[in-house]
């Protein structure tokens, strides 16, 4: 189990997703997992998440569309 889990919310950020995820994966600290959560992006963010999950399967752990609904407290 990794020491840290980093959750990256993804929604229509295909233009900056690669830079963000590459920055995480290039850190000198390696005992972490990156969890990419795509919430129904209209661009190709989901496909990029899937590509990272396949390419860096040890660290890019998850790419899902969850359709989060805001809840009022």
C-alpha cells in the first residue's frame, strides 16, 4: 500500500492534464498512487486518464466517471 494517495479531480482539462500528471509522476518521492477521477468530461480528458492508467499502472490507479451530484448541508 502506498504511503500517500493523491486524488486529482478531472473535468474538461485535457489541455493541462498531461502537464499536471507528468509533474506528479516525475516527483522524486515514489511511494504514492495518483487517482484520476474524471467526472464526465466533454473533451478527451477521460481518454487521457485511461492512457495514463495503462502506461503508468502502478501509480495512475483509477479513471472513472462518477457523475457527482452536489449535496446541500
